[in-house]
C-alpha cells in the first residue's frame, strides 16, 4: 500500500481556495499538503454541466430554425423536430440543470476531500455517458413518450445506474469523513444520513415513473397539471432553495428571524398542499387558484432568507439575477394559471415562454450562483459583463416574444402553424436571441476550459495513490 503525503494529514475544515493562507507563511515552508481538492472537483463539474448547456442550446437553435423554416426538417431525414425536442429538454434538465446540483452534493458530503475527490471525475463521466447514450436513443426514435421521463430500453436502466454510482460516491465520502469537523453536530449527521436515504430512492423512482402506463393527476379542463400539483412542485423548488444555503455557506450571526419565518410558512403551505389532495381537478375551482396564490408570499421571503447568509463577493451579480427572475416567475406563473388566462394560453407559445422564464431565467441564474459560490475565486468564469447581460436580456426577450406569440395563438390557433409575416418575424427574432444565448453559454464553457488548465484546478491526485 502506498502512503501519499496527503494521507498523512488528518481532516482539516474545508477551505475555500480563496481564503487559503499565502504560500510564504512560515509553517508552509515545509512541503505544502492539503486535504481539499475542492477547486478541481467543482471546476470539473462546472465544465461538464456547461458542455451540456452549450450542446443543448445548439439543439435549441436548430429547433428554433426548424420552426421558422419547416422545410429544414427535410434535410435531416428521420431526425426531425420531434426527435430533437426530447434531446434538447433532457440535456437541459439532466445535463445542465442537474450537474451543478451534483456539485452541491459533492460539497455537502465532502466529496471534494482526498482520497474521495479522485472518484468525482469518473462519476461525472459515467453520468455524462449515460446522458449521451440516452440522447442516442431519443434521436433514433426510442422514447417512453413522457416529457422529461423519456428514458426507455437500456437507457432506462443505465441512467438510474449513473445516479446510483453518484449515490455510492456520496456514501463513500460520508464514511470517509465521518469523524471530520463537519460531522461534529448530531444534527448534521442525522441530516446527511436522511438525505442519503432519500437519494437512494431516486434511481428507482425515476425507473418506475418513466413507465408510459403511469400517469399523474391532470386538470381535465386543460390536460395540464392541477393547481395542487403546481403548488407541490413549486414547494419542492422552495425546499431546495431553503436547504441550499446550509450546504454552501454559513449564516450571518445577526439574522435568524428570516429563517424562522420562512420555515414556518413552508410547513404551513406543505400542510395546505397535503389538504388539497392529488385528484384530477379543474383550475376553475377557487381552492386551486387561491391556494396556488399562497406562493406569492415567497417573493419577498426568498431574498430576505438569502440575505441572512454570507456569500462570496463573486456571487453578487448572479444572486441579484436569480432573485429578479424569481420575483418575475412567481406572479406570472400564478397569473397564467388563473381561469380565463390559462384557457387562452394553454399549449400555446405563451407556455413555452413561461418554461424558458423558469428554466433559462430563474433556474439557470440560480445554478450559476451556486457554482460561483462553490468555485469561489474561480467563479470569474461566469462573471463576464458581456455574457451576463447577453444571456439575461436574451432570455427576457425570448419570454416576451413567446408571450406575444402565445396570446395571438390563443385568439387564432393557426397563428403558430401557418407561416405569416407576424409569426415569421417573432420566430426569426427568437432564433436570433437563441443564437445570442448560445454564444453567451459558449463563452462560459471556453472560460471553464481555461480554468481547468490553471495549476490550482488542473489535477486531482489519482485515487490509487491515496491511502485506503
Ligand atoms: C440557445 C438557447 C435556446 C433555444 C434557442 C431554445 C429553443 C427552444 C425551442 C425552439 C423550443 C420548442 C418550442 C416549441 O415547441 O414551440 C424549446 C423548448 C424548451 N426549452 Fe429551449 N431553447 C434554448 C435554451 C433553453 C434552456 C437554457 C433551457 C433550460 C435550462 C430550455 C428549456 C426548454 C424547455 C423546458 C422547453 C419546453 C417548452 C414547453 O413546451 O413548454 N431551453 N426551446
């Protein structure tokens, strides 16, 4: 068994690379050893997620072009719009949107420490490979037919296995760092064990829910989700928002009331949601839209909650961005569900705009904020002024364009199908802002690749060289 230098060091508190002591400190004249590989682990996770974002955005541009010029589909033989669409959606969800959350879990479970850190790269490659194989199945016409649950055939097994591989890495990290300082409190231990137990169910749930025979409750008026299920999924998002800061940073000593208020409101709304049940129910029922309206309270609460924590200065730009998107998403999402408005907008471009507001606006800004916090000084890759404004303003323009198109479509259902001047102008502008979004994301990927070449981010010591 080889004993590397780093194995001689017992666990030290996780160090933000930004606040590591300078190399000329007297005690560091001896060979410098660190137990943390945080910069490399998070930079590599950021690179993977950005690679998927850029690829999925390129497909988005192709989709926008196909919608503007339908004859383009003819150039792709069987690989037409309907085949590319699930690839676009799944890569945005399971690639771009999921990998930063994996990085977050790596932080929470101390995967960024050696010797566990060395396994983070293989696990990220396993995840990305399963996603690549899934994409091949969708583009070749194999899908369960369920949006975001298109996994079918062998990819329906492979992707849950990739999640399981991630779970095993987290479990290994938990065991390795059990006696570390972050497990000093019994609450932290209990939280991480419960978290791991819940995560264990994810691969199985994904496998089961991908079955085409299993359906969630639907709104019989629109064929879409019910008010109760909208509330449920938004509360899951809010739960993630409330938990995130605890894994990323520490609380400001002076401010505890926003936490008490937020968690109390969260539990009250969860009880309300349970009371609404999971039956098929119309959005014309006042209980549905009034209870969904209870989410409006989170517009001021979430910014207040996040202000109660300490954040790396590099996060400022994206923190403001995700909070702005949040303040736009909640009231517009609720308004869209109201009787009269939903009836006009359902299954039109208006909802495409809303999806983009949610995913490309709010979720993307939130994920970048999380990655900047994890990367610390390395977070510069997301802070270019040009790409920041181009991305956010393009998403805003996209949402406005699709809202106008959706409203027209609600009045004249043929609007989006039959090419006409107004429709073509809107679709051409959507293509243009799509290209701008693609360029902004490519800029982040180029910078992430540069970051990986910086000495501090380049190498994680090989797992074999670590003591087991
Ligand atoms: C270059 C950037 C992008 C372009 C050009 C683009 C383009 C498109 C197009 C053309 C559609 C199909 C709309 C239709 O069926 O009429 C679509 C749907 C969608 N895209 Fe993208 N997209 C981009 C980025 C993103 C990003 C970053 C996300 C998420 C993080 C995302 C999530 C979605 C979702 C959720 C839908 C489904 C909308 C719905 O049917 O409700 N897209 N996108």
